[in-house]
């Protein structure tokens, strides 16, 4: 955050560890800037890009959530049916 030209040095940016999630460590970044008054989306985006750049340079990847599919054992009956036979059966 200190790299951003619009970030104020007084008060300094702060980082707080908010919580441990299922697969995450959640932080809150607090940065003071006059730019937040008139371009909040741009300022947040710039900071997010800076964070992503530093994570990438440090070799830290942000993983995608993983979902596991568990198939219960059992028998599934498979039957081939001719389309013409199926129409006559109805």
C-alpha cells in the first residue's frame, strides 16, 4: 500500500488478521487516501493489483476451491431401449 502514490503516510497503512476461514486466512488492509473520496473503486483496484503482483513475485498462489465428489458403491441398472420400441410401450 505504501507504493501507491495516493496512499497517505500519516497515518500509515495497517494490516489486521481478521480470521481463519475453511481454506483462507483473511486480512484487512486499512489505507488512508484522499483518492477514496472521489475514486474509491479505482483506488481499491490499484491496491488489489499491487497485492496480487507482490504475491506472484513471492511465489504465492491463490488456489481455487476444491470440491470432492464421492460416489457411493452400488449397482445401476443400464438397459438399451430402441426408440421405436419405447414409443410403442407408451
